[in-house]
């Protein structure tokens, strides 16, 4: 059921698209029920979209483009910006940077990087947080997170993506052990992409005389304009670092973390082993 508070939370892009969808529908003399039937939704779903009670999903936008877009491409072009509206406030500034990344290097300590998450893992992670989010909001955030995976397949230019992940994150289940195993299998498949590298920082790293990642997670990005930025996030607060001296310091730390991690081949072997572990 669409929630009343969604109307107040709907982003400006979603509100504009709702008005355009209603205008195009009325121009073509379609009722909400008729449009819904044409694109596989109920009339109530169309009404909720037009009032902002339930903003259009990515799938609905694609179908609206086909049904009433008139070849203008408005709904198709808007899909990217609607997804941006759905991201948490602390992530929005980084979302566009990530989409335009030429290289992306991520070090994560607690969970699998959101860019690599399966829908089930993301749903368990987002839905299990505190305070609890409404089911509709959870699904909205899951959709937006999974949509980020388009970066893997972007071809102009191809993004080079690197992930260094603490071994503990590979052993930490969310939702169920099956969800974790499926996530590990997906991670292993991503690691075999030509433009992706995945490395694991072993649990015992700290007893070998140093642990360069002790200060926490980070994501380093080189943009298509060849600018270097670093994204930091903790407790729903975020920081986008662009000052050259600070970026250099964090880049050097990341490089050290990389040298302390297992090789990509050994990391992939460990991920596959963990994906096949038997749990009681």
C-alpha cells in the first residue's frame, strides 16, 4: 500500500515526472485504469504515481516511455535522475561521481560494497537496520542500489573497478546463510570480469605487524575529468574529499592496504571456498 508520507518525501524529479505522466495520459485521453492495463499496472498504481504517494519505479518509467512517451525519450532519460532521488541523503553527492567514474577503488571492512551487492543481500542489510524502514522504502532503496551495477557494463569508457574486502565481511551473514552464500557466488562471478579486481584482507592481518586499514572504509574515484576524490561514510554521515593533500594521504593508505591483501587469484579461491562452506 502506498504510504502518505511518500508524498512529502518524493523528490523534485519524481514530482515533475508524475505531472508529465498525467499530462501525457490526459492528452491521449486515457483513464488511469486504461493506462495501467496498457503497461501492466492497476489504475490505483497509476493514481499513486501521479499523486506522489508511490513514485514510479525504474520498470514503470521504462513502460511509460513505451506507452505514452511519444518518442521524446523523456521518461527514458529521467530514469537515471529518479534513481538518484531514491538514494539516501548521505549518498546522493557521491552517486553521480560513482556513475561517471573511470576508476573506482573500494576498501570495505564490515559489509560487501553496495556496488557488488545482490538484491537479497541488500534487502536483508537495508531491511534489518535500525530504525526499521517501511517495506516500500526498503524496496525503493534496494532497487536504487542494484541499479548501480550498470557501472560494471558501461563501455564508454569502461570503468576499472577494484574492491578490497575484509575477510570478516565475507563471513558475516545478513538475512540467512543462503543469502550470504549467494552473495559470495555473485562476488566471485564479478571478480572474473575483465574490468574488476577483488582482493581479500585476511583476518590475521593485524598479527603480522601492521594493518593499514584500521582507520576504516573508503572509496577512491578518478573521474572522467581526471579528478581524484575519496568518499567516506559512517553512521549515515558522509564526506567527499577532494583536497589534493588529503586525497594523496588516503590514496597512499589504500595502496598499503592493497599490498597487505591476498592476491586476486588467492582471494577468489577463498571466496569460492567460503561460498561452499557448510553451516548448521
